[in-house]
C-alpha cells in the first residue's frame, strides 16, 4: 500500500517541482541585463557624452531632447519623454540632456533655444520627412556638400505631436 501512495502522491509532486524549477530558471534568464530596460543606452537621462555611433547601431529612430529641468516648456515635456522612453523600449531611443547641468554635451549640436529635439532615423541619418514644415522641423545642411546634417524641432512637443513624428519615422 505504501508503494501505491508513493506513486499516486509523491511522483506527481516531484514532477510538479521539476517543472516549477525549470520555469523559474527560464524566467530568470529572460530578465538578464541584455533587456532594453536595463541597458544604459536606452536610459532617458544623459549625463555622459552621447555615443551616437553606438546608438545608431541599434537601427532604431533616435530622439534627443536638449532642455533643462528648470525650464517651463522642458518641464511640460518631461513626462512625455519619460512615457515614450518607457513605452517605446526596443522601438525607438528617447534621450534627454539637461544643457544647463551638462553644457558640454550640447556643444556639437545646433541648439539655440530649449527645448530642442534632434531626430535621427533608423538608418542613422538625420530624419528627412517629405514635408518638414508639417512638424515645424528645421533642417541644417553641411555647406560644403549640401548633405543633411541635422533635423531639429525647437520648442515643446506634445505626446501626440511627438508620436506623429515617430510614426513618420517608421514606429508602429
């Protein structure tokens, strides 16, 4: 009789424990630091020089917002940037640079007012929409080659407006 109890009770419990251990191991491997949420390249706030070449290597559209934590239009955009950074992990790279705290990080970009957003497409090139005026985008070209250098928007953007631009950049 003890053999029947062993087979009917202990064996199924043992099998359930094995399945549970396998499930735990599998799920712990899915949460490694390779996830976009854990990768500093996908972090919203920038405190060190941007490695644009590395960011471009992900093949995702990039939005870099140059602003300041104490500027009113920038404060209005802060929750938008935060939400989109979280919602679009793996689909786009959203960055924020506080130019008052980290002035040196803005020196290579055409920033004359804040906030200013820089748009780079998934091919690593400045975003080049058919109608830049539609989004009030300014485009800067290199004098010697005429090649597009930067596509920027000056001033605040709503979440809806930023999503429209990102959709035009290829985000679903």
